[in-house]
């Protein structure tokens, strides 16, 4: 920099800081610090404050009317913190930035009028339009679909009574209990601010530092470290409303409710090695999968389920219904499936619809209401506040994707990007100049009335003692997993904590894991090359109620009503029987000289079962069979990858197999599929390719030509593919053959 430029910069800085403290504008990050160690040492006496310098006594709890009451609008600390957080990014969403969406409809099976006056849940003849957006939480718009992450599952119902948004995730619980901690959570999981690394990943120090100081996160951590965090398809994952809401019927009777979305294609995931490779081969894997399924007429479907709890039973559980880190086991309150959602149309324009859609937990209709869940209460403020910035002002509801189908009449006028041209001289109520219009609608006219919950409490920054069992449901989740799924959780934690560079963060996490399951903690510790600490030198960051002794901190809580919930696992989940292979993608590995009859027979069987077939060959273009029939190669080994397929078939044909044996990538395809526990079939000379790849050994037994089925490997040395088609289909329906993981 030349002297003139230096002087100019000095002049600007001097003017900017005239009459201000020496480090004004830098706050705690004064660049004059000599080094990081000194910076850390100097910060030892810092205290949390508001932006106005007011010291904060409690940064863990929002101000509520009683420990289980609603959050109060006067909580200036909460409002300042969340307002600043909501406005940190423009125009990309702060969270859930990467998404894909689709149009469809919802139809209730039978009237739910006994439980709710919500009209879209009352008439089985009505198809309510919906727009659904799926998303990852942590990454930016350009990140990969296959990051280990929570998936957003937001549904906008365009009902005759106005728009209703059910804004949830693919996991039924969350990391935190109070919305005041949400900015901290997201700041921790986002790329670290000093170097913007890593993108769309939780495997770094700041995330696990935060989690290791927040025991309430342990239940959610079990979910995020499980296979639920890397779904095979958006079409094959559950959705949850997360919070407890209320249903209110026409007589004013209220009941608590938890919402579920159950995918009719079943519940499936990829393995971590696949997820990493898909991120490199096709980072748009989930987006592409959803788009292509709808374009092909394979419309994704979910059933809406509800868990309904009578108000008198609110306190009968071993957990608090208002605690968003807890779920209601289905063994205690079964999920009643009340309707079906079908997605049947892709967006016409990604930006205008998928990007500009604005969901808000506060968008409810008569018959549905909130509870005092402190995380939900904060979301009611945050969503609207975020949209005001991201979509340019208060009129974002006029964007086509956000417009209700119900007529809208009010006295709101003007504002940035106003589109409606209102006529007349009145914009207030009451009025006489326009005959009083628009009128208030009474409850008998469909007007929304908030549930009259009695509240008699002191203003308090405190958490109910019923929120302090942080481990029982984490233990329940881990114990409910199949053996392969438990191993995947162990490996996920080894990977994530293996990326953490600060030793005491690892130690704190191992201590927390030991509170969930000692075997789990020991297995993770073994992979990290350290031992599980028996105690911590410093207490964890928890605010205890006055009647809880921190010295006795082993918050296992009261015993759970169930010790094992099969509906929490993916393998062998009774909610999702393995009985079909609809929309599964099957790769046929062929080269010139392939067996046309075998290809035809197997393809017919798979298509009849609802699967999709694609051919993979050494090159693109037309591939000629042994009898001269030609088939177009959908992918080459260069443009394709085994990780984007669900199963593999190698038909016979001596010339074809000889060519594939000379193609190294064919063996790589099959070996990778074998390591990922997928179903593989071969017939005729195709069996030799499996031998070349080292997947099977061909016996000299005279019975070797008979069909063989073992650990998801289906073979028949004869040329007839029809003999093994049913066994192949059955193997694919199992999704994975986890017994191979032990052998590997």
C-alpha cells in the first residue's frame, strides 16, 4: 500500500473513532491483541451483555409466565438476540437454505370433527392443495444433499379457512428446549467464523463444544448420529411436527396432539461411505430423485398421523409434553393415521416457488392452536421476523406461492413491494363510511379464537424441573436400534469427535455419552484412543431449579414406560414392512454381446414390481446383444456410480462378460455395492464377473448351476434370469444385508 493510501485510511479511521474509546467498533475482537492466547486470557473477565451493554443474568431461559407458561413479549433479551440472529443473512435463509419442493394435495380419510373444527380435517371429499419444502439445516444453498444433518419437512396447506403451515423436521425432537438458545446452536454448527470451515458439517470443535455443555441435546444427538440423518431419499423419510400442539373441536374442547408423516415407500437410508461419495458424484441426489420421481408419475405419498392426548393426561408421562427434546413413544400413545398427502407436481420456477415460499409456525387455522412449548413460542416470533428481511418487507404474503386460496380482507396497506390495489377511503376498523367492513368474524362464523388457557404465574427466567431429564429418552433411542444401527451411531460419533481437535471437548462428550449408555461411550472412546472420564473437573453448563442439587447430577429421571421401542429403529420397524421395491433404481451391467433374453426377463419382472431399470456399460451409445438386439446405455462407468443405485444385476453373454472383466470399473462397481450391503444378482456367464470381483467363489459342485441366495447375493449359473427374479426382488425389498458388515 502506498503512503497516500495509508494516510487516507488513517484519516478515515481517526474520523470514525473521534471521541470514542480506542477500540470502538471492535468489541471483544480488538485487532491489537498480540496473539490468540493473550486474547483468551483477556476474555476471562467478560460477561454476556445486550447490544446496549446491559449484563445478562440468564442466557439459558426466556422470560415466561411461570416455568411452564407462555413466553412473554416483554423479554427484550430474547427479542434482541433472535432479531439480530434472524437478520444475519441476506438473501439466503439463515437455516434450511438448501431445499427442494413440490406441489400436491392432502385428503383426510374420515372426519376428525370430534377432535378439531379445522375444516380441512373434517371432510374426506375435500382435496386440500399443499406445497412441501424439504431442506437440510446447516449448509448453504450450494452444499450437498447428503450432509449428515436434520432434514426440514415443511408443509403449507392452502385451506378454505386460510393457510396452515406444519413446519417440522424428519426427526421428532430437537437439540434445545428454549428458543433463546437457537442462535447459539446455529452459530455453533455453522462454519467457524474465523475461517468459514467446514461447510454443511457438524464435525468440528465449535459444534461439539456447545453440545458438550448442553446435556439437553443428547437425545437429538442420538438421532443425528443415526442413519436417520442420511436418508436414501426425501420420499423415504418420516416427518414430524416436533412440538406438541392443540386440537380444538367445535365445542371448545382441547386435546394435545403430536403430528407425524409416515412415508408409504418405507423408511430407508444410505451408509456414511455412500453419503460421502454421493456428495462428490451427485450433490443434487435428493433433489434430482424427488424431481424425477414426480416427472415419472411415481408420486411420493405420506400418511398424516396424530398422537392425541387428553388434557387430563398432560402430566401422566415420565416426561413433559412441552419439552421439545422428548417424544411420546408409540407404544404409549399409538399414531393414528388420518389422511394421505400426495406430491404430484414439480415447481414451475425454483426461485419463485421453492426459494420464495415463506413458512411460519404461526400460520394456523381455527381448530389448531399452540402450547407453551418454549421453543415453539420463540419460533412464533422468529419465522415472521426472518421473512420480513429475506423477502423484502411485510407484503411477502402476496407472492403467488404464499397467497392463500381463502379470500383475504384487512386494513393493512402500503409497505415495500405492495401488489394489491385497495380501493376506497377506509383502512381502519371500526368504521361507518364502509358500513363497518371488513367485520370481525365471530367464532360461529369461523373466526379464530385462541384457546382460553388459564395462566396464573409469576414472571420468571427458569425452566420447569420436569425438563431436566436429559438422558432417559436418549438411552431409549439407542437401546431401540438394531445392532447394525447401533454400530453406525458409534462410527458416526467416532468420525465426528475424531475431527474435534480440543481434548477436553472430547472428554466432556464421552462423559455425556456414558450417561446415555456406558457401552456406547466405551466403544466411541476406543475409536478415539482415550478413556471415558468418570467425572468432569468443571460442571456442565446447566441451570438447575432451586430444588435440584447439582452435586447429585445424574439426571436419569423417572423410569420410562418402555425400554425398547421398535418404531424408533429403521431396520425391522413394524410401521414400515419390507414388502415392495417401488421406485428402487436397479443397474444392469452390460457390454456388447449381452444376453438379450436374460435382460428382457429380469427387466420385465422388476418393472412389474415397480422398480426402475438403468443400463451401465463401458461406453455410452447403443450396446449390441448376442443376437443383434440393441439397447441404449443410460450411463457409462465414467458417468455413473454404484452409490446412486439400490441393486445390481449382471446378465450373461460370454462376450459381454469378457468385456466387463477387462473393465476395472465393473469390479469396482460390484465391490462397492457389496461393501454397502446391497443386493446383487447374476445369471449365466454373469456369475463369472462376481467371481472376478471377488464377491463369490464358484463351486465345482455339479449342483452349482442351481439358483443360490446368500447374504443378498443371488446367482444362477444357467442363463435363465426368470429363475432368480423373485429372489432378487425379495432381496432388494430388504434394502440392505447388514450381515455383510460383520464379514467385511
